[in-house]
C-alpha cells in the first residue's frame, strides 16, 4: 500500500479511537438531528403527500446542520496541547492528513444518516425500507461532498474567533450544487422514478464529489501553512 494511504489510515484510526473513547461528537450530532426531525414532525402531518415530497429536504437539513456541529469539533480537538502542530511536524503528507480527517468525518456522517432514517420513518411515517438499497449512493455522494468541503473549512476557520459562525457561512454556499443533487436524487428514489432520471442526479453528485475532494486535497497544504 502506498505510504500516502498508510498515513491517511493512521490519521483515520486516531480520530475513530478518540471518538470511540469520548463519543461526545456523535452523541451531540445525533441529538441535534433528532430535535430537527421532531420539529418538522409538528410542522407536517405524518403520512401526508407533502411529507413524502419534503422528506429528502428534512433529512439533509438534519444531516447538514448536525454535521456542522461535528465538523466544528473535527480540528478543535487537534488544537488542544498543540496536536495540530505535532501533525504538521510529522513527515505525513498534508493531503494524507486531510484525507484521514475527511474520511473520519464522512464515517461519522454516515453513522448519523443511518440514525436519522429510522427517525424519519417513526415520526413522519415515510416508507424508506423499500427504497433503501437505491438510497445508498445519494447519501454516500452527499456525505462525501459535505465531508470534503467541511473538513477544509473547519481547518481554515480553526484559529478565528467566530469559528462556529464562520464555518456554516463558508461551507453552505459551496455545498449548494452537491446538496441539490443529493436532495433531488433522494426525492427521485422515494418517488419511484426510473433509473435514467435518478442516474442524472447521481452523475452530477459524483462529479461534485470528485471535484471537491481533488480541490481540497490540493488546497489543504496552503491551509496548514497559514
């Protein structure tokens, strides 16, 4: 295995171990997402036609805003005891550090998504189980795009005083195309549309994921130097 990926896996393993020991980030994300879905439960009548149309938007609103809560902690833990400086002093490639952190954030987001889907079923009475196999790619592409952009801007806003406010302002505008593709492909799957219509949105989502990951890998070294 190339050294680049070995370094990325080491960063990923470190982040997963920290999360397993503390469980503070995923717990806060899950609780926040639950509250978002609960609020929409009072706004819409469960099992109504409009709920099926709104369910993809509700899912991604809960996922993105809860994910932003977790992303703000992604590099905050590295700031303690100058751990980020320690990472910079290692011979690890900056791109490998980014990839490891991004994969850690993506895994946390995928776990969060797996927790949100049953909550949608229970509170909004949305039938997701029959469409679940076809929902994997829309959720995966949306999560990876969010994790890539969010990880870069989380590192960029680390040393600012308004980190919690700056991170959403930087991340959300960049995510509009990827989120549009994720929401529309999610909606098309739930509506039972043919594969050709779903595939168009999936191709768009996959293209944005590839673009975001490549751009963030190239830019992360500049962010670390600053």
